[in-house]
């Protein structure tokens, strides 16, 4: 059989336009490649250097976190506080859990006197130069037992106040407030179940859940930059104040003309 003759209305002019567009695109990319100058060895060297530096930074941070964990554990053991302080590592860094009943007075955000030496030792370690670029998040946690008084209407206020007390304590020990955060979770983040399957309270578990968690972990690049800018600015302001005081002192001791 002979093929059917092409119908006169089947026009393929679009192929010409399509071919012209493809040709123009090819010419454009050829021109870009002609003007571009690639230094492949230099690119590979820079990429390798960046990868190595990032890897070294991550490894250093992990090593410092492990060192801090061991140091805190040693201090806690020496001070015989291992029954009320638990030290562990998570994916971000070091977690120090302080038993709420041992560190604070019942239903209050005031530190017990016996807890102050332990917190003081921890703060001294956090102040070390190798931990300067570590964040410090202090979390307050409670059990579900309701509290309602003039100072703390609920566990939200109590847990937040206890976390803030620890932050203020660290700040008084010359730890930069720019590194720290205080947050209260009330009873919403239990470490262990507060109740058994029948809904009966488990006193020892509730005691465990009444805690302060201190999380210490490395800053990311953006946080480091912001922190360094703030520290540099504070240092400049201190220098200006010091120079101003010295000028006033010199003027006050100068003999009158």
C-alpha cells in the first residue's frame, strides 16, 4: 500500500524556531566557557583546606566536650556530690543534671548553701579558655505537683526562676552572659515517667525529674562571630571608660595655673 499523502495543513515551521533557539544557547555557553579561566589545582586545594579546617574544628569541639565531662565528673566525685549530680554527653555536648531538692530549698529558687561550692567549681571549669566559645543553656524542670504561692503561681515560674538563679550565679563568677540562656520547662520534659500505668505517682521518679539541666555545647560559626563582636565591643568600651577615668584623675591632681 502507498503511504497516505501528507495533509496540506501539517506545517512544521516551529522546528526552525526551535533549532535557532538551541543554536543560540549553545553559542552562549561556548562564549562563557571561552571567557572563564579555571584554576583547578587552586580550587581543589582551597576546598581541601576548608574541609580539613571544618573537620578539625568539629573534632576539637568533641574532644573538649569529653574533657569537660571527665573534669566535671572528677570534681563531683571529689566533692562527694555524685548522688545529686549526673554528667553525660549528648549529640550537642555536655549535660549536667543537678538534683533540684539538693540545690534548692523546697518550693523556692534560692540556692542551698551546700550547693554553692559545687556550682562554683563547675563555673571555674566553664571559664577556661578552651570553653570560651561554648554556649551554656540552663533548663529548669519540675514534677507535676502543683505549686501556687505569691512568688510562684505555677511550676513554670518556679522552674524558670531556678534556671535564672544558676545563670546569675555563673554571671557573678565572670562567665559572659552572652553565652548563656535560662529557660523553664515546668513538668513538660520529664526524664523518667512521673506515674505508673495505673496513674499512681512514683515518688523517686518525680524526685529525679525535679532538676536543673546545664547544657554546654560548641557555638556554630554565626554564633561565634556574634559573640566575638560583642566581646570586642565590651572591651573597647572598657578601654574608653578606663582612659576617661585616667584623664579625670590626672586633671584633678594637676596644680591649678
